[in-house]
């Protein structure tokens, strides 16, 4: 098990999916304090963690939220910058500017603001991980806003890695493919697939994974969390400015 004993870690998008899995894994790995951020305050409050926690309900694209977090004065040994939304599924010619702004605000502006705070308050030797997506490196139709924002996150992580290196701080990105999280729920093509499976969500995911990935499966949130903890840990010392693609071979 990755050892995070005594460390203070920031986690955004912490109320569900990969973020919640990271928070639980960090607590189990011995983290002393977690600073958790999510717009869903009720779900955030529902997390049961065996370590000190500070919980902030708010929009990661709100600069005032980050002013509040910085004013608290925590020094971060690690950060998981995971908050993100999928947005609508539509070709560019039918996409709305409203959707573009909403997705890029959370996925990119929010990533910038959270990264800026994490870098400002990083301890020497800290590690920061941004959650991107395989769609940031492999083009897919119908998700221009989401894919573009995740490609931008990958480049943002590279620039940050160069700037933070002088302080011994590492910055990496992880680019998951399909992951079994609630981000699929409400996506029209997935809802249609679930309906074809008579409401069997797990069956619909399995069918989609078998069609999309050579490995024939999607990752669990806990598996991605384990990979993020590897990037946060001393085991990955020397790794910076990289993007770990974890997609079951989807991009091949």
C-alpha cells in the first residue's frame, strides 16, 4: 500500500467518483489531513474518513473559493485536481456556446485556479496530479468542449511541471479512458444503451467497454485512485511533466 503518512492533501471533485475514491484511499494510506472541494456539499459531508478533513462546498471556477482556501494557510504535500464535468454530446455545428463555456469553466478554468493554489501552497517535494482524459490525446466526435478542455489540462500540467521543478515540486496528469462513475449517467447515448439492456447499467457499461477497449473492460474509480496515489507518492520520485494514460488500450 502507498504510504501517505502525515501528509496534507488537497482533493477537488471529492464528493464522488475518482475524487471520492482518492479521498478514501488517502485516508487509508495514512494522510493526516485532507482538504476536500466539491460543488455538492451534501455528498461531500457524507464522506466518512479516518483523518482530519476540511470541506469546502463551491465551484472550482470561483476565484473567491480559492482565496478562502489560501487564507486558511495549509501547506500541501499533495494535490489531486480532479473536478470536471462532461457537458452535452453533440457535433460542433450543433453545440451551444453556453455548453462550451460551462464545460471549459469547470474543466479548464477550475483546473488553473486549483493548480495555482496548489503550487502556491505546495511544500518542498510535493506532488500534484491533474485528472485529464484519454479524449485529450485521442479525438472523438461529439465532445469538443470536454476533449479540448482535457487536452488543455495536459499541457497545463507540463508547463506547471517546468515552473514547479525549481521547488522540487512534481506535476503530472492522468488520462483515464472509460471509468465506471456517475459521469455517464445522463449522457444520452449511454441512457439509450441502458434502456436496451432493460435498465441494467452494469451490463450497458460492459457492452460499451467490450466495444471500445482491447482489454474489454472499464476501470473502476478505485483503480484510478491507486494510480493517482502512485504519482503522489515517493515511489514516483523523478516523474514529472508526464501524462499517465490509463484507458484499457482505447487509444491504440
